[in-house]
C-alpha cells in the first residue's frame, strides 16, 4: 500500500491533463482520494476532473456524504440558476487512537483523521513490564480519552501503535526486539482487538516518527530521513513519498553500523564498534562517567550541557560527528532533501547538530548537499503519536478502506 493513497488519484489527473481518468476513479473510494486535500469541491468539478458522468459522480458523492467522511460546506457561486453545493473531507468524522510505546514511557493520544491531537496522556511505564501490561494500559488510556472527549467507540477508525524495536509490519508482531523482553512474536493486534474491534496497525517507532514529522511539517518533501537518537539510534526512510521498510522490516537500523572510532567498543548486540555503542544517550553518559563526570543517562548529559559543562558539550558534539559519519553514507546512497534529527537526545539541540553537519557536509558530494537541510524535529515528543495516527488514516482512508466502510454502511441499512 502506498503511504499516501492520494498520490495515485493526483497522478492519474496530472498524467494526462484534460483527459478523462474515469478508470482511475471507478469507485467511491477512488473518488474520495481527490477530496482528501480538504478543499471544497462541487459535483460538476469532480465530473470535469475525472471524466465520469455527473450522475455517476452524484451517486458516489451521496454515498460518501452518508458515511459522514464528506460533509456539505455551503454553496459555490452560481453562474445562473441554483448555486451548486460544495462538499469536503470531514477529518473530525472519525477518531484514531495513537500510542507511542517507548523504552520507559507510554504516550496515548486521541486524534482526528488529519492527525491533529485532540487529547493525550503520558505514563512512565517501561516496555520491560511486558506486552500485556503495556497494551492493557494503552487500551485503558484510549477508552478514557474517548469517554472524556465524548466520542463513542463506533466513531473510532482504528488504533496505531509504535514499538521501540523491529516489527513484522504485515502481522504487527515484534521480532527479537533487544530491549523488549517477552515481546518477541507477541500478537499485539489480536490482544488490542479483544477490547477494541477496529483495525490495529503496528510499526517500529522510528518509522512512524518519520511519518508524523513529514505529515505535520514536511508534506511536500518526498525524500526525507528521520533519525531517532535516544536509547538506540535508527532511521525512518521516506523515499519517493513512501516509507521504506525493506524486505524484513529492518530498513534504517543505523545503530548497528560500524564506525571508525568504535574499535574495541562492544555493543549490546555483540558486535564491535556499532554507532549506538558510541553515540546513543546511554553511551555518551557512560563515556563521561568513565572520565569522572557524574552522568547516568542521556538526560543527565543534556542537563550538564545546558549548564555549560564543557566535557558534556564536547561529548555531544563527538556523538554528532559519529552519527554524521553514518549519515554521510546515507546521503550518498539515498540523496534525501531533508534529514530530521529527533528522539530524546535531540534536546541537546545544536551541540549534536553541529557535529552531524560538520561531517555530512564534509564527506558528501556537493550535488547531494547543495539543497540538503539537516534540522531538528519540529514534532518533538509528539512525532510518534502523529505518525501512528497517520498509519491508521492511510489504511482506513485508502480506496480499499473507504470501499469497506461504505459496504458496511450499506449492509447495516
């Protein structure tokens, strides 16, 4: 499934301007993709754009209006006679539960279909508590948020969950996650659906952070890398507008790429010289502690740097250089136009960024970096829940998702 199902409809229209594209919008679900831009349309405008007969368009629009996903938004200017009605996508027609499960926290948010956060809550629950405890919290928190927002369960479109480890995207099951004891192969989807009978989508946390950052702040960027620097280090790769998961869902695992400075340093994965063993929050803290600086975590390092501790600032800058060494290869290979640095260590701000930029711009060819932007995450702590919401919206608002919803509506009478 394409990450942005609107792209197919837009491409069909743009491929042959002025030519009918009725084959590409043969169903109401296909027609709906044109409406997802949020702009008001009239039936006549849709008929001209798609090449479909006005009666055919009218029937499909009526189905969408009945679903609540499209609403009337007034009348267009009349060129004579009765003014035509206008209608648009109604993002508030359904809600989404989005969960960000981190190493030591769980954030659950209620959003609309555009990913706008309506309400949220955060708890300090470690992922090591196990899947049943963590997912039970997600379900309970989700139900609380729905009740407090006075949104009935029947308007819940789905649940999106980000996990801090490898996930088999097709099944939503974690696969040998290194910091998630008890989660390997656990049926996350099945467990949640015992309480919430809606689609449940699960992915690696950095993948959904990439989706959230792009949707919220870089919607026109088709080639973007989101780099999460926290307990681990990973990348969410968006290329040609689509999230790249790789053959087995492990694309973007930058934390276990070997770096030059890592000779003799053992990573928790068992290999030598991994980026994570040098530049993660815990690794930087260990390095400082070994040199007599009181730092037990990445948060401690950031706090020290914020108070001007030179050792902490130098350590963060070096971590940025190590990350930049790996990212320079990514730039040469993938040619992104934007690299976003996020995760808890992004709170170190320009200390890490300076090191990243120093190496990337030095080691990558001018053509690949002339228009390259390396920036801090603008979504911040909400990147994951925004992306988890996008994961659900892309599924339920796809042509097939809309057709299924309309079929259920017709069957229900």
